[in-house]
C-alpha cells in the first residue's frame, strides 16, 4: 500500500512539473510565433553583440545572494539552539534551488532533509524556519512591487490596469470563495496548533496524536524563531543584501546589451518586481520570465526584442548557475561530511 501511495505521489509531482514546464514552453512558442523575421534577426544580433563579461557579474551576485540567504537562515536556528555549519547550510540551499527547477517546492523539503542528515536539525523545525523565510520574502516582494509602482506610477498605471482587464473574466464570487477557503484553512491550522501545544502532555506516548503534536510543535517553534532572533538587525542586513543582489543581477543583464547600456537601477527595480511574478508562475520562470521583462521594458519605450533578449540573458545565466551550483553542492556535501559518521550526533529521527 505504501508503495502504491509513493508511486502515486511521484506521478502527481511529474504531472505537475510537466504542466508548468509545458506552460512555459507554450509561452516561448507563442512569443516566438508572433515575432517577425526582422525581430528574430534583431534578437540574434543583440546576443552576438552582448557584453558577455556582464554575465560573469550576474553569476557572482547570484552566488552572493545565496550566501546572504544562508547567513540569514542560520540566524533563525540560533533561538532553537542549533548552530549548523555554514558549508552544509549553503550547499543545502543550492541543492534546494536545483530541485525546485524540477518539482516546485521540493527543494524546501530537500534542504531541510539534508540539514537533518548532516547537522541533525529536526526537519519539522527547519521547515518552520523556511516558512518564516518565505513570509519575509513575500513581504519584501510586495514592498519592492509597491516601490517600483510608485516610482514609475505614470508609466506602469496603464500597463497594470491592462493586466487587471485581462483577468476580468475571473468572477468576484470566485475570488471571495478562494479567500474564504484560505482563511478557513489558516484558522483550522491555528486551532490545531493551539490544541496540540496545550494538550501535548496528555497524549499517549508514541500514539498518533503525540506524534502529530510533536511535528506541529516543532514546526511552530521553527516558524516563531523569527520573533526570538538574537540579532534582528543582522537579519535585516542579510535580507537587504539578498534583494540587492537580485537587483544587481537584473541591472547587469540590462547593461550587457548595447540598447540598454544606459539603464538605471530604477528601471532594473521595476523589471525585478515584474520578473519575480514570472518566477512564481512557472518552475524557475521558464518561458514567462523573458516575456514579462520584454513587456515591462516596452512600457518604457524599448523594443520588445531588446527586453526579450535581456530577459533571456538574466534567466539563462541564473538557471545555468542554479544547475551547476546545485550539482557541485551535492558533491561538496558528500566530501565535507565524508568523515562525519552517525556517532558524531545524538540518535534522533526527523520527527523528534
């Protein structure tokens, strides 16, 4: 029975990936289909004349962003009483991004699994810290989106209004239903968490409720570690550094092209906000990311071929970096932990 469920889960993940991947390929095909031969020639010319030294800096800031993410993640373990080694946390983050290219959100579980394997941090606790990280990232994204919209309000007003008009077929009733369902789920989870935390001592040891309470309590402990940071100011510094790297990656992708060599950080900020939406839509933003960058730059009067080329340079460099760094991280994890056997750690299971 377990094997059947396992096979079913794998099939669902494969189908989910195929769906999102297929959507990305469809977007690429659709965009290419609407290009004239002259526009295709322009894209080819832009790529041939690009300053590829800038790609090096995109990769540098891409790696640096993962350093900031690792340092920030390690801060969340301090209130929990864990001090994982930087190399293990860093490589776990790199593997997570690599895995997310194949199956969205698989990487979040995988990096916590690696951290348990090599640092014995309980999986449910590290998953809680990952969730708190994602909440902060989402809030930061909304701030960046709002800032870019305010900075370029006149230029983006018509474009954003057009996006809403294209979604007009989505009924308000359906939207409110989705909000109600999400609110109900959040409330149910909250009630379960409170119940388990208050009654954990009453549950039969080794029983289902005791195990459930152990997982939930560990998860909530990891999530709430954000409110018990020993160095909150440093967490803010790392968060700013992380998003600053994302911004510079976009900026260097722009100035790698002759037509965008005079680009400003302000324009890169707007593109970063819009491009992040593309990453949310498909695995790694495949297909969608370059199109969104193209449409965003078109708002500011640039030819869509220029924006499309810049989007491909930014996305292609980042994706190549994720693949190479992820594969290297898998090897590094095995090498640096080669001499660390299970006797070096207290005997635990992921559920404890």
